[in-house]
């Protein structure tokens, strides 16, 4: 918050600001704080008139957003945009839309999807908190968790590269040089952090007889592979010879988690297909409710 406001009031070049945050909760909190500070400030600029009319001129915005919601994105000439994976597509487009007339700067609050997945034009300042959320799978408990962890030096370089793509830019890293030197060189590959049951099921469905000997680009741990095999065997997707069963072939055709595929295929037996479809759909969605 302090760095974003210092950039806004300390520079007058109109360059946009990209702030990297770990997740949705932090983004929404900072969004509210920025709005409150910009609304309370009387020296940051004259309050814009007819904000809803101005913002409606922005091209590419969906019509499902009300004019009040659109107007709330611009305070004292600053357009605040949020960007994370769970947002509806029409709301994500606000971050890509050009600044409307009368808007001096855009501040974009984003997760690490803005590192490599997308390109935002006009970014001159990047604020890097040095954190991100990552998905980890525990071989012991068989559970996945989403935790906040330090980024790697490679990710820090990617974030710095977001600034100054069209002109000279600056990246503000909100951590010390010693902390940067203590970061890992690169992030742990996802294949070594997640449940591999889906991967093994797909490989078996493609005809790979022994997935344990498959030539992975980055080889997962033996414990993860063994755990995935045990899960698929328990679900009836693999037989005693670790070959794909008829049930396993049906599971491989469904583009969902193997446990959910098993539930759907078993539901006709118990006469609860409609209820199971609802349960699997709810469990497969990133965010069930959007506020």
C-alpha cells in the first residue's frame, strides 16, 4: 500500500503500476485499502465527475458489470484493477482495457498469473512482495494444500521483466538483498508437488505399460508415484498386475480427478447420479461464489 501510493504521488509520468500479491484475499484487501486512501486524500487530484460515463467508454468491457461497480474502479483519476484466476472473464478484461479519458494511472493488483501467462501493456512500475501461493501434495496424508511461500530468483526476474516493456521501468522488491540471495534458484516443478493419480491414469490410457519407468522431463519422487498407484488400485482402475481395468478405461475418459470419475461411474449403482454430478461440479469449481 505504502509503495503503491509513493509511486503514484512521487511520479507524474502516468506509468501504470503492477503489484504482485500471493492470492485473492490479499488482492481484495489491498484493493479496499487503496480505494479508501485515494478517496480520503484531497491533494491527490480533483475527484472525477461523471465517472460511470467515462468508464463505460472503455472498450472490451462486458455488460454484466453495473455502472456503480465500474465507477468504483476509478478514484481520483486512478483506475484500480484486480486480476486473479478465479475472476469472471469479463472482470479480468478491465485490467487489459486502455485507460479512459481523465484517468491518469492504472494500478493492477495481480497474482503470479501476471508473471508469464499474460502481458499487460503500459506497465512502468512493478511492486514485488516476494511471495506466492503454491499447491503442495503430502505423500503422508494424501491431501493437497495451498500455502504462501517465497518465490524463486527466476520468478523474481520474471516479475522484474514485467516493468519497462515499452519504456524504462522500475521494480520495487519489498525484501532485502540478503533475503533475495537466500531464495531458491528456481521453483520446484509442479510434477514434484501434486497428486500424480491423474497423470498415471492418462499414461496408462495412452498405452504406457509401465509409467514408473516413463522418461519424465522432470522425474517425480518414487513416493508420489507409489502413492498414485495405490490410489488407482484402491479405486479399481488398476488390477493386481497394474494393468488398466475396464473401470479404469472409463475413468480415463472423464476429464476430472480420478476420485470424482470413480464417484460418477459408481453413482448409477446407487441411484444418485444427479446428486453426484452436482457434488463433483461444486468440488471441481475454483470459486463457487463470486462477490
